[in-house]
C-alpha cells in the first residue's frame, strides 16, 4: 500500500498528465476518500461485518460499461458473489462518494448494506447500470462492492501488501 505522500504524488501526476477519469479529481480527493472509507467500515462493523482490511478493494455488483471508459485498457473481472465471505463485503447503492455525499433524500443515501440487504435494495430499485447507464438520472451508475478481505482476490492481483 502506498503511503499518503506517495498516493498524493501519484494523484498529482495523474492531474498533470490528464490521464483518465482520475485526473479530474479534486486536490482533497484522497483525504475525503480516506474519511469515507473509515465511515463505511465503521457502518459495516455496526451491522456485524468483520473487515480484515483497513481499506477495501473496490468492485461493482454486475458489469458497468461506463467504468471501462475510465482506463486506456479497461477490462472486467467476473467473480461469483459466493466466493466472498459475507462478513467481509459491504455494498453501497452507487459509488461511495455520491452515496455518502449527494444528499437528495433518496432512501439509499448515506447507507452501507450487507449482502442480504443489498439484494432487497436491488429488488426495490433495480441495478443502476441498467436504469441509469448514461448517468442522466443521477450519480448512481452501479452498485459498489467494498471487499474487506484480500483472500478471494489474491489469484487475480499482482500486488497485495496491506
């Protein structure tokens, strides 16, 4: 894992090089991200979650074509939800940032869900990547999965040092 200083340096380089979606992030992005991750982790623990990491890996529940546009060589890794221990995955209906910061009164704002809970939310509201693929109906474009355990991802990632 990068130190705060290394992460800030990488983020600054992306802004200068104007490469991809990450180059448009604000100067305080990493500090806000850290605070939101801590908030999500605490909310998940309050619901009985048992995160094994301080910072999650991020995935989506189902494919989201829009995210592939963020990267020069974006690709999709599909894993069954069952390969993740339910006590180590949380969900937000939309990306963590707008879910926690875009306060428009929608019932899924400022909430972190367990695996059982997100199924009920999907039954009620559907998948954002289906009903809002172009983003014209709000900031929710996908369901974000916060993976709080490296174990199921180790075969797919080259570097894990947390």
